[in-house]
């Protein structure tokens, strides 16, 4: 499973990097390719000081066209400290995410269905993680429009 996720991540990173301009703060955008689709959003707020530098950070829910499986993926813009928890809090419910040595800027969960259900019902999502240099970040995303976007993803893909 991790090899599949790593392969998908590499494909998505190359594809998404060219389409990041389509992602927006405060909204969920659908992008469709011949083989896969995703919805994504940029954080509306971060507690990371503007003096600290990091790469792109966003949340995606993607799927291979024809598959019923939706996968939640977060990109944080720095290398996670793999010994620290990566936590997604949706309103009052928390979910643990994990990263790997092979792709330490990206995190996934083993509870995709539960996370997506909570995202549909929730109002706000806060992603918390720690870099391998010790910097802690809390990025806030709105879930307004998520249900409509996930429904469109599932219908169109």
C-alpha cells in the first residue's frame, strides 16, 4: 500500500505543482485529468511566522477515475518530524496522519472515510504538525463548500 501511495504522490506532486494556481484559500477546487481527479484547498490561516520559509501547503482528496476510494493527502511545505504526531482536527474530532521517510512533506491517514465524513459535517479543519527542525505549525482550512466539491468529485470521477 505504501508503494502505491508513494507512486501516486509522485504523480500528483508533479501534476499538482503545475495546477496549484487553481487551488484557492477558502474554497475547494476540482481538477480532473485522464487518470485521476482531486479536490484541494489552501489554508485560510497559519500560525507560522512570515519570517519562516516553507514550500507549498494544501489538502487534497483524490481518486483514480473509476475507483470508489477517496484518499486524503496533506502537503505541509516542510519535512515532518516523523517521531511527532501529525493531527487533523475537524471541529472537536481529531485524526492522526502519518508520513514516511520517502515522502516526509506529505501525510496520509488510514481513516480516509471517517475523515471525509467529518469534513462533510464540519466547519473548520486545523492541521498541526512539527517540522524536522522543531517548528510547530497549525494551518486552518475552511470546510465551507467541501460537501459540494466531494460530491462533484465522486460524480465526475
